[in-house]
């Protein structure tokens, strides 16, 4: 049965762009640290700095629009993760999630 793809809203796109820019900044910096050629190292350092400027701008946009708050977790997924970490970290106590009110 055909199911249409979910529609992405502006907030989801901005949050995804922010995560992508952060990852690119880290990858370019890691790459620069592993370069032996000084010119290549400088290029990757500059790309990482440019990515950092993009991150800063996207964070400003999220703050201006009130989107800098994390999305609420799906309770079923949160419990699944808690159970997973409980098996990985025996004896770990996971906090109880408080129900959220959307009033």
C-alpha cells in the first residue's frame, strides 16, 4: 500500500540543517588535523570555520523563531531507550518521564 512521504516543516528542516552543519564542521576539522600538506590543512581549517559560521547563523534563526527548544520525545521510544541502557548499564536508574501538558 502506498504511503505518502511525511511533509517536513520549516523547523524540522532548520534543525536538520543545523545538525548537518555541525557534523561538517567537525569532519572538516578532523580532516585538517590529519593533513600533512600545509595548504590542504589550511583549506580544511577554513572550511570548518565557515561551517561554524553557518552553525551560528542557524542557531540564531532557531532562537529568533522560538525553535531552539528540543522536540518532545515519543514516550514509547524513550522507554525503549531506557530499557536498552538498563541492559547495557545494569543497575542504572532511569528517571521517570513526567506527562506533558499541551494546554
